[in-house]
C-alpha cells in the first residue's frame, strides 16, 4: 500500500504511529498523521503560517484526546478517517499527475477529510488547499519563490508553463488537459445531479468502504451506513462537491456524474460540453 510513498511520507506515517501511542490512542487518527507530517517535513509550516508544533499539541490537549501512553511496539491501525486521508492523498497525487505520494499530498489529504480534527487545526492555522495545489502546479518561478527551491527539481521537470482559470484559480493547463482526456477516455454518459450523501457498506473487520449495498445482507461482517459518503471531488479540478440546500453552496452542491465520478459544473461546461476545448482555440490558456 505504501509503494508510491516517498521516504519522507513513509517516515511521517511511522512518526504518526508513535504520536498515536504517545496519546494513548488505539488508532492512528488524523491529528496523529498531522503531527507525524510536521515532525518529518518542516516545510509544511509554509502553508500554515499561523501555528507551530507546540501550538498544535496544546490545541490537541485542549480537545482532551490524550490518554496514558501505550507501548510503541503495538502495531496501531489507522482509523477510518485516516484511511480516507491516505486515499485522498493518492487522489491528490493522481490529479497532479505525480507518480509518488509525498508529505505534501498527505497534507492535502488531511484537508480533504473535512470536519476531522486535523482539518480543523490546519484551517485555523491558515491552511488553504487551493493555495497548496496552486503551489504544486503553478509556474516554476512561483514554485521556486514559495518553496525556496525545495520541490523545484521535481516540479520543473513536470511543469507546463501555460495555465488556465477554474473557480478563479490559475491551474496548470497540461494537468487539466490530462484529466479531461482521462475523463473522455471512457465513453460515459454524464448527467447533471445534485450531490446527495450516498449509502455505503463498511466491512466491520477492516473498515473498508464499498458501494455494493448487497454486501449489507451479510450483517455479521458488513454494516450499512446510510448517507455515509458525504462528499466527492471534481475529477478535473478537485473542487469539492457536497450535499447542501443552501443557495450559497450551489456550485458545490450540483455537478455532473457518470454514476462513478463527478465533474464540477464549471469544468463540465468549459471542457466537456461542446467542442473539445483543448483541440480548439486555447484562448483561455495564458
Ligand atoms: Zn472542476
């Protein structure tokens, strides 16, 4: 499962297990992943300017999550939320067309698990997932400025210089083009839908999620969770889609789906509907 992980990402997971044991937790929770990441990669503070490790530890103590510490030799499992973080990190790496999964993708994965303690702490510390993605896909000049060259070697090889705008944010046009191509590769029928929470089945032993509701008949091993799948991301730009009746959330609560993946309304209208955006004018790409 960790084959794609960089050395730093592997060490961060190792540290998060240690942190979980120090907190006396039976699971590696998202907040332990966060502590593990920050121990391993100081650079991540660049994206959370309003905090430091001590402040985060203090905030965790305020949340009362600390128990007497357990032995580090116990092989603590990941909580369900942490498993989703790992899945989201892989999705983030895929969306950026990065072969490896690094601490930066895990950092984004934590922000994708909205409502988790780590997500809350990161956001109050000033983290903004759009900014992080932009830093990882922006122009090389920008990446060099913002990262002090840390990611530059890798990024400059994979960068295309042209960008285009989605949801008011500049994106790497080559990455978007690749995602649209992946979308077009399967001849799916896409339909406009409001996003509604989806029923899922969870395997009791492993905590793994399935959309095959027939598994729930085996109630000894599987549990049906009504509306357990609460959000998805645009396949092209990673925009969040979630259930909401609020008009202010309209761009988040409606998208297009092929029954499996989702595309936000903006990407659908811009890249999918009508003639192939990328084979025509390129007028939006700067
Ligand atoms: Zn989109």
